[in-house]
């Protein structure tokens, strides 16, 4: 005896089956949800990005990378809005078959689970990455989400979209509704991108204005090196010079300092880079735990400079630049503290340099004084070196 299976056909999903009023309420709820999520994510993302400047360089993405993530968040907001739309649609109680009620409850539960899980992952992961990783001194794009995990960011909205329709297909024959909803999601995505995306160039410009004097000095020295010495610095080197807290920026400072300790004469471009670092009072944050120790000095030791001067006596250009480096070191030590009442009258570089004397080891000041005295026999260079202020020279 054989059993016969009765095939129960599913109804095609339709506005009549959903209910016209519920249909439009679902669309309105989905659109409002999409705009709310996109607006909130974009503004908090920019807020967290601004917070990175408290202890690191401002996170500035390349144009292609920024476009990719803006579209990703817009698409995520759109498909999450679709989830809410389907959740509202499945709240009707007009059931054709006995299992429809169970499947509708299952679909609503599944939709809410995916909705809140994905929203939690995006907000939690996004905020922690921005504040903990990107906002940490030393971060230098070691985790490149765009290049290494771009496929993951494409799959997330696709999974949300597919999961939202998955259980619903147990109740209804969807026909072209899936395709139409996909097209609607794309339309909403581009609308969200155009209306809720924040122009990051505004804060980028404010950030760059903060270091306008430093960047201008870098450009001037780069131009002078090209005109007077025929030295062309690579764009990578210039970019690293304009960073304050990245791993490459700190490594650049270490490499330049180590170069001066060599027994042979160093290159002119290294000397120019050292002069720029001192003038802008760029700090190497890897040595924060060594305050007041000789090793905590961020730049070339004065005695290393003196040795390089002796090695370069037949090279006028190197002699000039090395004495300029010595002069910059003395000027840095001689920098006075700023009176709080006059604080607003100084630029960012002057304010930062005004605190430098607090972190200069006594051994460096003594050493610099000895080196300056050693150059008395070379009058043309000795004369350009200012005296170290007596109150700066530590007593025995």
C-alpha cells in the first residue's frame, strides 16, 4: 500500500494578502528605519573619527576606500530597512494554510534576530575599531579592511537580504517580489548615500589648518632642497613627515637618529630631514617611559652632530645644514614657556615647543653646550649658533 502526499500550493505574495494598509505602513517603517540607521551610523562614525586625534593621527581614508565604506553602510541600512518592512508585512493574521501562522512567527523572529545581530556587530565592531585601533598611537594601516576583507563587506548585506526572504518563501511564492525589493534596496542605497553621507573633507581641512605652519615649513624645506641641492624627496617620505603618531613616522625618527651615530659621513637629505623634525618638534612616542634619560632625546645627539661636522669639513653644503641642525636644537632648548594670557597669540608649533624644555634631559643640554664651545675655532659657523640661556643650563 503506497502513501499519497497531498501537495499544498502556496499563495503568491500580494498587496491584498498582506493588507493594503499594512503594506504601506511596512514600506514607511522600512524607509524610516533605513534613513535613521544610515544617519546615525554616519554621524557617529565621523564623531569617533574625530576622537582619534586625541592620541593618534586623524584617520583619513583614500577616496576609493571612503566611497566603498559609504556605500557599504548605505546598503546595510537599506537591507535592514527591508527587514523591518517584511517584519511588518508578516504581522497579518490572514492565514490560508494551517502552518502559515507558525511560519509567519518564525519569519518575524528570524528577521528580528538578523536585524539586531547585524546592527550590534556593525556598531560594536565599528566603534571599537575606530576608538581602540585607529585611535591608538602607532597605528599605521596594519589592518586594511578595504584591501583584505572587501568580500566580507559585500557578503554582509547580501546575507541580510537573503535571510529576510528565506522563511517568507515557506509561506508565499515570491515571484518577482525579491527582484523588485532588491532593485528598491539599490535605489534606497544611492538615496541614502547622497543624503546622509557626511563630507569628511570639512574636518580634514580643519585638521590640516591646525598644522598649517608645520606643513608649510616642510614644503619650503623640500622645495629648497630641490632648488639648491638637487635633492628630491619621495612622496612617501613627505607623507611620513606630516604624520605624528604612526609607526612609520616613529621609525623614521629612529632611523635618522641612528644614521647620525655612524662613523662615516651621512647624506645631506638625512641632515635636512633632521632639521625639519627638530623645527616642528616632532616627538617619538615610543620613548615616553624614558623621560629625562639621555636616550629619551628624540633627535641626533650633539656629539654625533659634532663628529659629522668634522667629517664634512670639505663639503660646504653639509656643513651649513649641520650647523643649522645644531642651531635648531639650541633654539628648541631656549624656547620659553608661554604665558596663559597670551596663549591664543601663538600657533600650534610655538605652543608645542613651549613645553619642550620640560622633557629635555640635562645631559643633552650639557652636551650641547660642550659641542657649541668646541666649534669656536670654526668662527663662520660658531657665530650663527645662539647662546644657551643660562637658566636652561642645569647646575651640577
